[in-house]
C-alpha cells in the first residue's frame, strides 16, 4: 500500500501536479510513521511475552528439580527401610 502511494506521488510529480504529490507524500509519511509505531509496539509485546515464557520455564524447571529430589529421597529411604537400616523415628518425607 505504501509503495502504491509512493508510485502515485511520483507519477503526479512527473505530470506536474506538485500540490497533490506533496499531499500524497504527507500521507505516505503519516502512514509510514503509524506503521513503524505499530511494529515497535508489536515487537515490544513479543519481547515481554518471550521474557514471561522464559521466567515460567525457569519456575517449571525449579519445580521439576524439587519434585525429582523428593522422589530420590523417598526411594533412598524406602531402600534403607527394606534393607533393615531405618529406624522408626527416621523421616523419609523431609
């Protein structure tokens, strides 16, 4: 769309329609500015979303490591108990 307006403005300038070509050039600058602002906002939103996803992934990873460490502790305590090494007061859920 911007290219079409630029071509039309150039054609008008070649034909000698100076006022109309200046008006179209102004419209072209306005539309270009609005487009740049819209792209900048979209990139900013994408950057915020990517940061949010990275933070969520870190949280999920920490949770996963915590769950796995609890599983390892439970299995090790169970193994001690089945071998007869655990006492009644030993807690395997810590």
